[in-house]
C-alpha cells in the first residue's frame, strides 16, 4: 500500500478568530474549492463544525467522474486545529490536518494531507500521473481564494 503526504503552508492576513470562523464552517469549503470540481455538500446542518460531525458531499475527481465523499471531523482544538478523515470516498486513507498559528505577519495555516490511493499499483501510477498534481492545484486555488477573501491591509 502506497502512503503519501502533501503539506502546504500559507500566511493569511487576518486575525485568528476571523480565520477560524471561516474555515470551521463547512459551508465555506465550496468558496475555496475549484469550480471545475463541482463541489456540493449533501449533508444537513453544516453551519458550524463540531467533533464527530459527518459531512457528505459530491465532487468531480476528474472531468465526468463524480464521487460521493463522506468525512468525519475527528478532532478540534478551538482556534488552533481540526482534523477530518474520510469514511467513504475515493481513497483507502485520507487524513487532513488543518493547523493555525499566530505569527507577527498573520496566521500561518498549515495543511497536512496523508493519503493512500486505492488499487495498489494502479493507485501509485495515478498518484504520479495526476493525484499529486491535482492536490497541488486544489491548494494553489485555495491559497489564491483565501488571499482574495483576506486581503492584506496596506501599511
């Protein structure tokens, strides 16, 4: 079984509470997900995240290949970090840590995604051909959108 990790860090120019309120609302996930993925939450009660929350959604993994994905918010430390894990979806393993740290220049947000593609050798090949690149593209998009939402104030 192949195991991979993807890590991304970004400084966001806002205060901790404002950023936490934004990222801890599952409804905002669609605002920072590439439009071509057709991300749609299908579960009810998505206003504020809590430990044990189950979130289901539909997402295009590739053009014309839609998947149901169900995640659980397994751990939350208010205004510091939360972890979501896949219960049902395209991966054998999906574990996503979202960590926030106050710095002098803003909030350092670190995402660490640990994942195992399905299908053994075919999954390893898929990771090399497109999964790794797709993750990078998703987080590039998120970085751009978060920078637009939380514009750095002028000095």
